[in-house]
C-alpha cells in the first residue's frame, strides 16, 4: 500500500491540518496504467505508420497490417473491461465508463474503414478517449479510497 499525502487524515490516527491520505491499491491501479501505456503505444504506432507510409511506401505496409490493429483493439477492450469495470464497481462514477466505451467504439469503427487518414483519425480519437477515461478512473479510484 502506498500513501500519498494530500489533505485531512493520516494513517494510525495521526491528524494533521489540511492533509488527506490517498491510498493507491497497486492491483487496481495496474490495469489503468497498462491501458494508458497501451494508448500511448497506439498513438505512436498510428503516427509512425502515417509518417512511414508517406516516406517509405513499402516499409509502412508492415505497420499497417490488419492483425496489428485487431490485436491492439482486443487488448484495449480487455484492459477497458477490467480497469474501467473494476473502477466503476468501486466508485460508481459513469463518466470514465461512458468515455471508455465511446473510445472503444471509435477504435472498432476504424477497422471498418479503408487504411489511410480516416482510419488513423478514428483510431487516434478513440485512443485519446480511452486514455482520458483511464485517467479519470484512476482519479475517481483515488478519491474514493480517501473516504
């Protein structure tokens, strides 16, 4: 258990003015951190694919193989279900779940359009929504654990 001092109560009954202890439970926080990392990796992948496609038409094709997108979407869905689902069950705030679901839907829609700028736009917007949802989920979990 990690203690971060932010506001009113300290562990073991010690009281200090204007301090609160926020406990982060590593197992719960892990899935959100993994999902945020996957989102960042996806954004780098999308940007690199577009740049490589522009510069080297034959080399960029390897990064645009559909299986990479399908595996990435599968991982994103799995991490969203675990991370956002656990968070929702704990803090009951719907915004992270709604935003995460919208992001997953945008990423899934990207698989149905031809490769190119439209696919990259759908994917990058979806990834951004999912990453923000996991950040909001982490924040809501941290606030929930203080009470």
